[in-house]
């Protein structure tokens, strides 16, 4: 049987945008077809904002009033609080607030700076100025990564996992993953906010196969697909030979894909890694021979 579960240890960004065009990317998931499995997402360095930080908050108390500023080392920007009719209480744009607590402002922004969403609906508590949120290039990178849909390996085995006999001690086993953009890459996605665009690229660097007998095989790529004319031969890129029976006669196999993700934009760049794991079970048997000829 194939089991599926998903655990994410690196949160991915969820952005909100203008009422005219809601751009939202929720937490990233681990998806796979065929052989599914549990997924781990780990970021060794998610990228730290530095250099360009975007403009400071913008205050605009009156409708039609224009406010401007300058990002650190960046060009000027301006935001205008536009007159508009706010939706009724309970609308998602209120973000859980009520009209008694404050008001919604429809901000139009242009110019430099990493503002999150142009235009933008902003809630301002009673008696406080309108604050236009910011977004850093690192957060845009998280949005781009979340849109990649990277998957754990789609496990393929020869002998196949559903074989009635499975693997045989002393005979080669082939391992590979079905080839799709999400499982083998490379995958490139972009995310933008105002004038800032960030591009992220994920590259598969290796797949680690834990074979259920205490050994792990690292394959530098997706592996070679088995064909019938290769029967009895070892895989040229990713294979294993069982030397003894596994507990219960079934090997629990985990395949972990290792991804390198690089992003750049907004005057920044960073590097991170990601690991996604799927599982399968493969019967392992032993063939014994009996000599009945007797001694001469």
C-alpha cells in the first residue's frame, strides 16, 4: 500500500492585493501523482532582506491627498487615498475589522519602492493614519517558490512495487522518478509587487533512496527508466542490490529529492534548499536451490 501525508516546515507567503484583482498564494504544498508520500520542506537560508528595504509607511489622512517618500537609496514613490464606497461590514476586505473600529482606504501607488499591491485596500483604525504595507524581495521570492508546485519523487521501481514477487536477493533493482517539471525541474517562477520583480529557479540536484535494508543510495538525477531489454542488468544511473531479507519480507523505501533554489530581484539575491520525500513498499524474496543428486 502507498501512504500519503504532508508536513511543511518552511512557511510560504500569502499576499493580498487590490479589490479589482485578488492575487493570493497560499501555503505551499507537497503534491505528487502515482506514488505519493510524506513531504518535508526545509529552508537552510530563506534569504534575508538587505540593501533595498522599500519605502517607509505612507500616511494619507484625507481622500485625494497625495503622500510621497523615498526608499533607502531608491527612487521616489507616491500614494493617493482615493474616494470610494467601502463594502459592507463582514466583507473579506475588512479583514475581521468592523466599521466601528475604523475605515477602509483605497490607495493608488506609483513610483519606486517595494509596495505590496498597487492599488491596495488598507484598513486604518479610528484616529490613526493610513499605513501602506510593504513587501520585501525575500517575501516575493517566497511567493514565487510557493507557485512552483514542487513534488516529491513519483517513485518508479523495477521490479515494480505491486509485483507479486518483488525484488530478489542478489539481483539488481532499478529506481527512478516519473519525469515532470514538478518532480525533476528545473522550475522557474516570478512574482511582482509594484516595480519589483523577483525570479526564482529550482533545480533538482540529487535523490536519496533509503532502501529499507539500512542502506541509502544517492542518485545525481532522476534515474534511468527500466526497459524489458535491460532485464538482469544493473541500472546505469540509479540502482541497488539487496544482500539479505528485510524485516517482514517487505522493504520500506523512501525517496527524498534535494532541490536548490536561487532567486534574485529588487537588488537582492539568495540561495536555499528544499527536500521532498515520498514512500513505497517493495517485497524482497530469496531464491533457494536444493541439490537432490546425493554424493557419489
